[in-house]
């Protein structure tokens, strides 16, 4: 059990830098904003790079999905909080 | 607002959206892996591939397999769909790319069936009870007869029968060639005998399609795709070299004579062991594959320009000289 409370936890999470994905950088590079095309084609990008980007994104999505599921499945933790309405500690 | 102004606004909005890390992340995921966005990941992972087949969703099966095992091909296929390429063409792109990458013969099957029932494997096993196989493989049939197999008439068809004795002869000759595995000529003959008598150890080479279809197929997961690919690539190499071996035996009297001499020697060994009530497998094992000392040295001088020099053998000949 850690003594981490809400505010330092918030501070830690807010200081986490945005994840830099090779795919995100390539997405920005491949964008041609004034053509009306929203998703650029991967044609012309090196095949090995496409493979790396796809694996990276797929693994990232799977990690996020697993993380979400684990948070949903967390057991309730008894809180050491004084609740005056009920007069209990 | 004219179209140019509209495109400018859309363009500026796109640039603004990309400045936001969360939006950029979401766009990247939607760009490369849209299935994870439009479907529940649990459903996506757990849906059985046969469900795609039974619902006639060929594209779904191809995308699912490519997403699971070939993310690069999947990303390219998604891009093609966005570019307006027809489903059929994209589906063919996925299957041909998988075949090029792994050797898995998806094109030889109806595509959805190729995905639905595990990884389809090629089988080259000698079908000695099929007259069509015998007719279309004359060189392999000649080798089988050379090894002591017999040609028998069953109803109106001719079949090849390997007796226990002929199989043991083939086993001795085959095992003795392993000592010379590094020499391409020896290896080609090794594989030719191995293919004829189904003892290469590669299931694609040793078993027929009918035999193979009785097993639980490998499933479409990355590890099993890698495993299937190794088997298939090795089988392709064995089959190619095996054919070279059959040509050597057919076209080089010198090689054929050496092979016949060793088959005769193996026959004497099998007869002797039978008389003495001994078993062949007590002699041949992983540590000693040529316990009877069959000699293949003469093969080195058999084919001009086709043989690899065996330094040990050259040394032997120099010593004799």
C-alpha cells in the first residue's frame, strides 16, 4: 500500500509527456491538409516503416485496452476516512 | 464559400487538430488500425474465423488474419480500401502478400476457406497407391523401383509397394548420406530418397494432402505462422533439391552406379540382419547414421561442375596418390 494521495498522483500524471509514436509523426508528415483528404495513403512510405508503425499502434491500443480493463476490475479498497455523517472512522 | 475557401478551412482545422496530442493519437490509431476503433477489441480478438466464413465476410476474415499476424499488410490493405480499391482486389492483395512473405499457399484455396480452417499447408507426399501420381512422377518411380519397391496391379491401376525389406534398404542408404549433407549432390540424392520413402522429417514433404487433412491445422497466430513458414520454405527447398537428385540419378551413369552399388550393399545388410534376428533400428541412430560404412566418395568426381569439393576427400585421394 502506498501513501500516494490524490494531489501528488494528479501531479505525476499531468507531468507525463505525450507518447511519441512513429506512426503519429508519419501521419503528420504524410498529411496534405489542403487536398480535403483526411487520412493520407501509406503508399510511398517504406514497407518496413509501415510494419513498425502498425505493430507499434496495435500494441499501444492493446496496452490501453488491457489497462482500462484492469482499472474496471479493481477491487474496492477500504478507505481510512472519517465520515462525520455516520460518526464512523 | 467556394471550394478553395472550404479546403483551406478544412486544412487549417486538420493542422489545428494535429497540434493536440490526444487528437493526433486518436487519428494515428484510426489511420493504421481502424478495426480497433470501430469494434470492441474483445469481440475483434475472440470472433472465430469460421464465423466470417459462414457469414460470407471474406474481407473480414482477410483483415482479421492480416491484423493478427501481418500488421504491415493490414495497414496497407486499409489504405487501399480508403483509396477506393475494390474489396476483391484488396483481398487478393492480402493473400498474395501473405503467400510471398511466408509461402503459405492461400491462392490455392478458396480464400475464406483458407483462413477459416487454420493455416493451409502444401503436401508433396508420395502417393504410391495413386496411378496418377506414378504416371506424373516417372523419375521418382524409377528411384522407388531401384530401392526395391515393386510395381503391382490393383484392379486396373498400377501401384508401387514398398515391402518392409525395401523400406529398410532405403533407410540404410538414406541415413548413410547424411554424412555428406554439405555436398549439394549428395544432399539432392538424400532428399530424393527421403521424398520417395517419406522419411525427410518434414511433414509437408512426407505426407499426402489426405493424411495432412486429418490433423488439427496450425492456427492463424504469429508463432504458428512462423512455424508453418519454416516448414513450407524447408519443404520447397527439399523438393527442389530432390528433383535435382532425380536428374543426377537419371543423367549420370556414374552416380546411378554408385547408388545401385550401395543399394545392393544395403540389401545384403538387411538380409544378414534378418537371418541373425537383429533389428535395423538397433544400429542406426542419431549418433551413428552410417553404422555399416556405406561409401559415397566416388560421387565427388561424378558430376563435373556440379559437385562441391570435400576437402577431407581430396586429402584422402592425395594420400593414396
